[in-house]
C-alpha cells in the first residue's frame, strides 16, 4: 500500500527514546504503524535502558526539541499528537507552545512519571508544569493508578476514589481522563476507567499475571492517538486501544532478561 497523507493519517509522538525498543518512542512508532498510520517522532530524552532497568538519560533542550518538531510540522499534516516522557519543565513548556502555536488536534497526554523498574522519568517541578500547561491542551490524559494518585492527591482504593481523582483532573483542564487500573484488580479483570462527557465507562479486560508488560502505557496512549487520527470517537478509540494492548500482553514474546516488551503487531488493514 502506498503512503499518502490524504489516506494515511500522520501521528506525531514527542517522547523518550528507549533504545532497546520496548517502551517510549519505538513502541509509539510501532503502534502508529500497526494501525496504518504514518509515524513521526521527536525525542525529548535519550534514555539508557533495557528490559531490566533504566540506567540514566540525556534530556534534550527546548531548542533541540523545537528543532526536531518544526520541520515536521512545516511539512507534514499531523492528525494526532501523543506525548510520553517529557522530563523537564523546559521541555514541557516547549511542547505546550508547539501544540498551541500549530493548533494541533487529537492531543493524547500520557503523564509518564516513573518506569516500572522505579526510575524517575520526570522531576517533581516538571510534573507541576505538565499539569498546568499540557492538561488544558489534552483531549485525553492517560495516567496509570499511581500517576493518578500523585497528580490528584487522592488515594485510589475504590471506584468513587477513581471518579474523584478524574474530576480533579477535569478541573486541571483535561477533556477526558483514562485511569489505567492494571493493578487495581477486580478478581480476574483489569479494569480501566474512562471519564468522558460526564459519564464513567468501565473498560474491562482479562488480567494476565505476567511481567511481560514493558511499554504497555506508551502503546495504549499511542493507539488512542492513532485511532483518533483515523476519525474514531474517543470511546471507540479507547476501547479499540485497550483490546489491542490486551492482545499484545496476551501474546507477548519473551525478549530480554527482565520485563519483556509486549507484542505490537499490525491489525487487519480492514480494522
Ligand atoms: N522509558 C520510556 C522512554 C518511557 O516513556 C516509559 C514509559 O512511558 C518507560 C521507559 C517505562 O516503561 P515501563 O514502565 O512500561 O517499563
């Protein structure tokens, strides 16, 4: 199939590079491609990691980020943008400026805080800027339960807590909030909670007891961006993306000595 920007939506990720291919930019690019979108990627930080841990990172300056993004936006018609690891306040402020100045639509903000292995991917001051500057631009924010607790200050022990946390995030300007509850288990289900247009949707999926989950959050947010770029409604985009990630976890390969990445594979072209 030929790539043509009239028929192949272009998705941009602004995120951190995991050179070992499991999370961050490479997961985003694989996911955009899996949904038939054309990927563009700007790197906010080069991390040093593998499936066993994150060992460090070199962050880009605001100027270096702009130098990557401007040529893309001057040339390509970007239909959706997804942000992942934005490590510093200056990178966050520049990302917000780039989104506003270029009037980008279908903005998916994954408020990445910490890797599963415990490495802080953003500093505390930067998270505050992310909330102030990027939540108001977000069509959806996709925190996991720990991120939602840190952002909202609400301990998530029950469903009413989840709704309360989401309401706080609406107050911060997000248009929709997806709280990923992979570890807030309900028996054999992993339930995500989507709050959208005043309604609470429970998105159920089977819970897989596996450590092969590296890159799950990045993949989910990128899949939502790809589906919004393809014209799906927010509810459909989230449901399709959750199913996609679920299948990728179920069929995850065993790559590396640590937490294996999930299995990101192209969906049927008819999908
Ligand atoms: N590295 C980068 C660059 C990321 O963006 C993320 C998560 O968003 C991670 C690592 C953490 O991935 P995980 O917690 O799935 O291992």
